[in-house]
C-alpha cells in the first residue's frame, strides 16, 4: 500500500470492512430471550456504522474536538431546528453550562447572582438542580402534578418573588411540561427558561400554531447522550440556543473561560489575535489566552462525536420506536388502571418517551416495592423516577437542618405529590431495542402478578 491519499482511502476501506465483519460476528444484536435475559429499561442500539466511525476517528487520531464534533453540532442543530449547538462531555455538564451561562457578566442586570431564586421541581434528576445550589442561588421547589409528572403550573404565582431570575425544568421522562403556561409566566416576570431536554430528545410541543421540538422553546436547552438516552455516544451532552450571545458565553465557559473562539488546532479566527485590548492586559496580548469567564473544560472528544454522528442518522427511527412501544404498554396496561395511575401525555404535546411511568394507587392492595421486586425477579428491569423527592436525600441533610438555601412551594408548604412519587412510582423501558416478544412478556408478567394478588 502506498503512502498516498488513494492508498490511505483504500486501506481505510479494508479496515472498515473488517470492522463490519467484527460487528456482524460479535456485536450484532443477540436475541434477548424474555425471562432468561434481562429486559433492560434502556440500552445502546447501534450497528457497524457507529463502530466504523469510531475507528475512523481513531485512525485520524485527532482525539480532541474536531471534524466529527463540528459535524455533530451542525446536524443536531438542524434536527432540532435551532441556530446553535455546543457539544459537551455529559448532560450534567450541559446543565452546568446552561445555568452558568445565565450568571455571565455579559448579561448585565439580567444575570443570575448568588442569592437569586430559580424555580424548579424536586421530582427530578439531581444535576438539573446541582448547578443552582453550587453557585449559591436558591432553588424554589414547586410540587408536580400527576399523571404528567411535571410542574404544577397553578403554583407558579406562589413561587415567584422579587429575587426570581429563572425557571429550570426537565421534561419528565419525555413528557413536555406545560410550555405554554411556563413561557407565559417567564414572559410576565422577565425570567430565563432552561429546558433540561436530557430525557426528551425528539419530543414536540404545539406552540404558536406549530409543532416545535422541546429544548428549543426556552432560552437554552440541554441533552444527554449517556447510553440509555434517546441516542448515545457513551458519555456526552449538548447545549442549544437561538441566542448568539448565550452561544458565545456557553462556548467560553465550556472552553476554559476563554474569550477566543478558534476551533482546536486553529489560530487567529477573529483576525485580531495580537491587536486587542482586554482587561488590564497589555495591548496585543495573545487573544488565545484571554479569559472572559471563570470556565471549565467540558469538551467532548472526536471518538464520542463519531459515535454520535452515526446515532443521529438513526434518531428519527429511535423516536418512532419509543412512541410505538409506549403506546403498546399504555393500551395493554389500561386494564390495570384500578391499581395504577397511568401516564398521560401533556396537552398539545407529542412526547418522545424515555420510559413508561406507573404510580401504584393508595388502595391497590400491594406496594410499589411488591411489584418492583416481582418484576425484577422476572428479569424486567425497573427504575425509580430518579431522586423522587430530591430534598429527602443525604446531600440535603445540612440544608434541611437550617431550612435555608432552598424554598418549597406546595400544599401546606410541603410537596405531597412529589412525596407520593417517592413512595409509589417506578418506570419500565420503552427503548428502541425492545421487541414485540419482550413487550408481550412484560404484559404477561403483569397479568401473572395480578392473578396471584
Ligand atoms: C433529566 C436529566 N438531566 C440530566 C441528566 C444528566 O445527564 P448525564 O448522565 O449525561 O450527565 C440526566 C441523566 O440521565 C437526566 O435524566
């Protein structure tokens, strides 16, 4: 083989052919035998394309952010119909960046300062709230509603104060929160809206007479690409926005806090690398090393993005399959509505479900743990609605003692619905790798459970 462009292309082709053979031999979806193998709540669905892309990135050996990262950012933005997308190393990093962007001095009076309040819910994933607490802002936990598992919008007016600056919420397990009401509320009080879209990629909401993807209606949206999510790159996340200033701030924070926006390996994109005046630095100090924020390094690698690019091509199919699997379970489990609160899509929404939520009714005659243990014993994986009531967790022990640094807005200054979720709710999977045989087995297992009751 010659050391020429043609030689390289030819050799790559041979390597990719071997990768495909390897995939077919050792990775091609093994049949999951229900009852023998676990029916997971989520999982990677991939073929040789992901493996070829990751090998391609390994052969290029660029390692850090490069062509695959740029391609991924452009393609995800195109899918979501949003202007800007920034790839990150996780969904938690995406949430951190989304929140910290709103604390930037570049936003003037609208910036979030320590001690300001952010409206959110406690029935969520911890890292939707963590950045708020770590920064020294005050989370205001509003109770949620069933069967949407999202914020109870009738409590929003009770949650607002002169210190409120933002609303930061996830679309619970793919079900959009009432975006119309939340947007109206944010507009009324001039609040920022961050949509944690980590569990809802592909969900849509009918807003201002058209269907819009969740994550793109607020000021900033976030995604996670951890394996059970709608698509994966192992670890990974994204932050998206239509606002060019927020995009600049997000990129700066992701990339060490720098003022420069050159891609990796590029210099002087701005054309004023040695001519600018910044802070108290001498005139012409290298713009590459000028820092406008106290930032991080939350960048993704080429290997992650290479997998993500292949997954993006499959995303429309993944979304369709999740909806279909959810509908199947919803129809079949309707029979047990005497025992369970069954999930309902938010009005005016078209959810791309992350999972199928079930809440055991008070007088069902069995507990959540009874059914969860039974399902797990029958090799059907179950999950809690993440933290349940986040405030009850050990990480809140100190804050709970003082009762400071967070607020609660719910009936009797408590969160009765969130607490009920902590005690009575669980969920099972609807991921695209589930077959009709697996779904039938799940329904059959529920049937047997109720026969024995
Ligand atoms: C709603 C929500 N937000 C954020 C995250 C964090 O994403 P990651 O695991 O990629 O950090 C998750 C993770 O599952 C999540 O469910």
